[in-house]
């Protein structure tokens, strides 16, 4: 179902389309699945190590940033593939830049995870 409610300013309609987009991404995109599994693993580790409230806030923001960037990358790739199905160097560069945004966010997420979890892991072992 494509977003076609044309100006109706109803939260539940927008949320319905957003939920639909998330379901499509999870069903069809390997990288979304990878990021979701990593986010779930980090959350489980946070529960096991009893991280602080501030650390939970940072963890949730970090996980949502990576998943959001991956969703934007996927949306851009699909739109560009639709608009220009044949290989065009400029389209390839735009897609590479979007992928780089996800990669940069994922590296930051990894570093934030290290900063949060390594002190707890040293205490644990």
C-alpha cells in the first residue's frame, strides 16, 4: 500500500503508512534485518548489564539513528532505481553517498556501544 492519503492530516493514517513501510523493509531488506538484530542484541546486553538511564537513552537514539539511516538509504535506492533503471554514474554516486551515511552512522553506533558496554564488561569479567 503506497502513501496516497493526499493531504488528510490524520495521525492514524500516517502511522499506518509508516508501519507498512517498516514491515516492507523488514521483509525485503537484508541490511534492515542485520541492524535490527544488532539493536536487539545491544538491548539485551543493556538489560543483562543494567546500564544507566542515560546510557539507555543514548543506546535507543543510536539504534534508531542507524535503522532510520538504513530506511532512508533504502527509500533513496528504490526511488532512484525506479526513476533510472539503467546504470548511470551520477545515480551510482548518489546511492554510494547514501550508503556512506549509513556506514558512518553504524561506525558511530559501534563506538558508542563500546563506550557504554566495555566498562561494564570489564567489571563483569
